[in-house]
C-alpha cells in the first residue's frame, strides 16, 4: 500500500496542533511545579477527585489517561511516596487494589486547581470563540472515539461504541 503523505495544508495543521499541545502541556507543567505537582500528578488527582470515593482501579486510570500498565504503576508509586495517593485493597478482588486520594492529595489539587484553571483559561479557552470551542469539542470527540481504549491495543473501538475514553458519553449518547 502506498503511503498517503500529508498535503501541505494537512502537514501545517498537524504540526501546529502538535506544537500547540506540547507547548500548552509544558506551560501547564511549569505552572503546577509551583504547587509541587507535575502535570501527570494533576491529571491523576483530577481524575480521582471526579470519582465517587476519590478512588479508581489502576486499569481505569490507565484507560482514561491513555497510559500503559507500567506507567500507571510507576507513577502511582511515586505519588504514593509523596503521600498524594495510597493503594487500598479491593474488597471484591483479593489481588486487586484501588488508588485512593489522600488528604494531602486533596489539599494539593485544591491548592493547584485555581492557578491551573487560570492558565487553561488565559492560554486556551479565552482565546477561542464559543463556536471554535464547540468545533474543537466535536473534533476531539471524533478522534477520541476512534482511538484505542487500551493503549496497548492498536485496534480502534467498534463504530458507535458510545462512550469516549476519558471523556464520557459522546454527544449522541448523552441524555
């Protein structure tokens, strides 16, 4: 099969998107270091804070963050050593465990969230019109629905799979 190279416009769009994403993540990471967190720390804590009981199985975190099992394990171990999360046994699976946010983790995200939201707003949200945000949401939902749910699985989910990994229901399945 012949390679379908990107057109000049497609290449420019992809490079700009990639550069924007890298620079935004770097900016967010620098901002969060003032609060003693990395950007991945913040993503884990935000994910846990949105859940009932502020806990999740590692496989759920990996799926939603797009991380492989080893990355989840190593990152959670680092966060655990810093007292931000703890591993608690799963009552229904003797070999399984939950990642639970500690009081220190709740305090860390509470301290970091206002500055994080300010940076997101100042360098992203407030630069776009409501129509651009809606278009970006549609684009993001489309791409996320096509990406593999499991970072180790290279097959996209079946068409019409419903929920978008790490995002929730697609606009067509929301009630």
